[in-house]
């Protein structure tokens, strides 16, 4: 299960940020939702469609 407790801070050009926010608004998603989607898509591209099993099994291994 995903935990939404980690924070990612990044620096971005103000014009790109404004454009990104406008595009997200046009798609009726928040910028945070879109960034999470972009990250998920990137992970899947690199690790394949079964990435959740790999990522979340590592997470549970760290809890033991």
C-alpha cells in the first residue's frame, strides 16, 4: 500500500511552473497528482509492469 508521507521538493522555472499548473487545471488534476503519475509512469518504464511488487516488497522488508 502506498504511504503519502514523503515530500519531494524541487526547483523549477516560474514560467514552466505556471504553464504546468495551467495544463493540469485544463485536465482537471492537481499538479501533485500529475507529478505522482509521472513518477509512477517513469518507474514502470524502468522496472516493468510488475514494479509495485518489487517496490512495495522492499518497503515491507525495511519494516522488519
